[in-house]
């Protein structure tokens, strides 16, 4: 296995998924440290930049340098399997970030093509394209309610979106370099962001809604 680019823990703490530069997804038993499934399976033709696990642990999402978003089922603890619908396509460049909504119904992806895409998980299909950033979208995160989405970008901004309406609600400016990460507080009232400028900022979400 080559360099590991992304990790995600299942919500029950039982397994970990890794995404690699070799295009593979690997599932690991969190107790024994052993890999589950075939270590030779290559799930994407290019590097996997981001992985996420659905709240119930039944679905794994991956974002890769081939511009696709993969959805994989876990069956009886086996390795991720190709779903009947195949990969989700639409992005024109690398997919840097994927995130499930709290109810597992939706998946968001952020790409080097500057867009965020919202997908329905079952059945897999594209719902919305959110455009507004002027550079790569490096991270996406759902609010605890699932009604709002935050995105971070190399354009040095964060943006808040309405999932229901598919519109941008606000822009957060303050970082002097690329914004590389974003997350909501558990109660959804604040947003934290990290940047190449070396700072972590905490924002009051109420000010942009």
C-alpha cells in the first residue's frame, strides 16, 4: 500500500476505512488492526483523497483524483463492493472531500473544479450543483440538522449553503491563505476552520444566516 491520504472511523467505532494514493479503499478492524477483505482490490484508477462512512455504517463514500465519487456497500463485514449504480460522475477534476448528511440520505462532495455537488445516496443520483467558490473546494461539512452545508476553499473563504433550497446563504472571510478544513460544533451554532495561514478560526454561524 502506498501513501494513505484519508481515514474515517465508523460511528460505532468498530472499523476504520482508509483511502490510498494507489486508488484503494481498505477496511480495518479497529480492535485487532487486521484488514478486512482483499488487500489487492483497487477501487479507483487514481488516488483516493477523501473517505466517509454513513451513520449506520452500511455505506462508504470515496472521492478521488479521477473526478468520481464512489459509493460502496458493506455486506456482512466484507470489503466494500461495487454498487449496481457504479460511480457518481459530474465533477471535472479531483474530489477533495466527501461528507454524509447526519441522516445518511445525502452525500456532499467538494472538488478542484470549484463546485460542491449534493447527491442522493439511495438511489444514487445528483441533486444539486453549488457554485460560488473561485478556487478548489477543499472540505465540506454538514450541520448537525442536515439543513446547512459549509464549504472551505483555496479562494480563502468559507461558504454556507442551504441544502433544502440549493442557495448560498453567506460567505466567511478572514483567512489570508487557503482554507483547508471546516467543521460544525455539535449544537450547530459555530463553525471552525483551519488554513494554510497557520490559524484556526471559530465563527458564529448566526452571523451568516
